[in-house]
């Protein structure tokens, strides 16, 4: 007990964070979801450190750790419980976090029925925050050509600016041949940030059909950041095409 009296503030902050992580990993699912929305400082020690340093970090709040732990969910047996929580009127304020947990299960378990379910849920809302919470997690899911991604394509073509950015993220690792044509057209007409996102999506979806447009955009832009994204897409496409030879 006496040893704790001599710990530095930074040591106490580290311990508080470690204790939080351990508690979250062993908590019930509902507790984890509630903590995903908890943006209060983890402890008084965190508050003291914030005042001392005159700075705030996302890691100062339970929500940051709860999100990371939710991203690791891989027990498909949790799916029925999560779907029931979506129906719970007393839990409606946490809906976006429940959907985030379901999207993690979808990706980690490669559950394509769950993908369809998530899309059907997103069609019921136009809240950008809810849509982003789900779509930002789906980028790593391989999407075979048989999977219906029409909703994502419609967001890309007709959604708000944030919708389009989120759709581009979610469309990564798609195997739909018609998607590439859409991306090439968007690359020619979009703003610089969106072009970077399109290049990130073409890295996993593009073929040699995209190379001409990518190279033209590379020559045209003065942005080193965009040049990096374009070159990364070109390199990934070439590597993928060469591996098929």
C-alpha cells in the first residue's frame, strides 16, 4: 500500500488505463456497449494529468478502449443478443454502438447474412454518425461478387459528402466488376480528399483498366499526399496483376 504513495502521476495514469482494459475485457456485453459512449475521463488521475499538460488525448476516455475491444469481437454466439438489444426500447440510445459490435462480428466471422442485416438497418436511417460507425468497420471484409453492395454504390453516387467517404471505405476489398468503372469516373471529378479515398479503394479493387486514369491524375496533381495514394494504388494493382501471370 505504501508503494502506491510514491508512484508518479504518469504511473498512476498507466495503471488506471490497464485496470480499465482488464475490466472491459471481462465485462458483460451491455457494459462494453455503454462504455463505447462514455466520454468522461477514466479517472481523477487522468484529469490531473490533463491539467498538468494542458492537453487531452482520445485515450483518456473509456470510449476509445471500448471501441478497440469491440473491434475484436469474434464469438458469433453474441449475434442473437446484439440483435435483441437493437429491439430494446430502453437501449435505443446505444443503437450505433450495438451496430458497431455487429459489424465487428460480421467482419471477424465473415458472416455475409449479417452484412445484409446491417445494410437493411442502415437503410432505415439517414444519420451520418450511425452510417459511419458501421461502414468504417466493413472495409476489411472481402466482398464477393455475389454480395449485394447496391446500397454502398448508391451512397457513393448520391449520398452526402460524408456518406461518399464512408461508402468508399466500405467498398474496399470488393470483387464487383462494375465498381471499378464507377471509381474511375469519380476519380476524374472528385475533390482531392475524395480522390485519395478512391485510390485507397482501388488498391484492393482496381485492375489494369484503372492505370491510365491513375497515371493521368498523378501527372496532373501537385499534391504530394495524393501522389502517394495514387502511386500506392498503381503499385498494388501491378503487383496483383503480375501475380496472376
